[in-house]
């Protein structure tokens, strides 16, 4: 794993990288403002659904899929998978968020089964590649996200590490990007950083796809500069996703007001 080892507190050094702690705090504050928007105090299910839809479309594009429904309402298979994944993340503890807290590897398998249902044969769905290193790294990642090592760092760092590790490892060989970005959402939701999933970081990543790919390579390199670049980009995506969430809330609040008038 690029950023994770078997040491007692493997993620702690990441907080000391230049600008990371500050970027995490800025992302946390931005998401907090989105959750405090008056529309989101009670109307968050509607804004969360819109966030999920926008995030799924952007995630599809990043994996070479479509942004929009195809003619005749026939979905591009990558977009179809991303939309199924987005739907599975809604619903709090009754969704995959609850499964992630209890059994992250089970949630990971379910994510892939949803994301790749139209891309690979059924016997490959939810099954990581048969490789000892893949199995070991996935097990270590699961231990970190559910254990004290993950709780010892800001959720933004934990989400970035899980995201980057899954992009690097590509454990399934199909739909790995959609799965990795969904896992980042799972971490931010289950940790309380973005409990309702209002942020839309995927849109930023889609718009900055070149920087995203370069930063992912930096994470995979494991160098301090590479890790720093990945963590900072991940925090910028969360911050931008919070702005997108505010825009969604504002627009929906304005529409509701107009209807009432």
C-alpha cells in the first residue's frame, strides 16, 4: 500500500505533510456550512439525492462512461453502474453506509457488484483478483478504516487514503474508479464528515481530471510529494463539493419558495 503499512499508527505522518491539516479543516468547515443551510436542515433527503445523481454522472465520465442518459433511455453501462452505486449509498444506516461500518470488505464487494453488473460476467462480480497482495492490502485497508488508526486522523485523510489505495490496487479489474470514489463517499458519510452525503466532490474531479490522474499516480508512488499532492487535491475536491452542495440547496430552496408563493 502506498501510504499504509502495518505500523501502529500508519496514517499519522500524513497529517504532518505540508498544508494537509489546514486543507482538512477547510474541507470540514465547508461541508459543515452545507449541512447548516436552511434547506438542508429538513430537506436534505432531496438535496442528497441530487448530489448522488450529479456525483454518479461525474464518476461515470471519469471511468470513460456517459454523463447523460443515452437515446431511448438506454443507459451507458458505466453510468448505469454508477447510478446503482449512488442509490445504494442513500438511506444512512439502512444503506451500504451501515454495512461499511460493520464489514467494509462486504460493502466493497457489493459496490463492485452494482458498479460492474453490465460490464463483466456474473461470476466476477464482487470478487477481487486472486492475488495474495491484493487480499492482504484489502484486509489491511479494512482494518484501518474500522479501527483506531483511521479514527486517529481527520476523515478527509482517511477518505483520500481509501480512495487512492483502491485506484492504485484496482482490485477488481473493472469499475475500480467508480468503486473507489464511492468508498470515499462512504468514509465521509460514515465518519460524520458529510453524514447525509450532500457534497459532490466527483464534479471537481471530473473537471480537473488531468490533475486527478496525476495526483493518483503520486499517491501510488508513495513519495512525500506524491502523497501531499493527492491529499491536497482530495481536500480541494471535498471543498468544491461542499460549494456544489450549497448551490443545490439554494436552488431547491428557491424552487420550494416559488411553489409556495
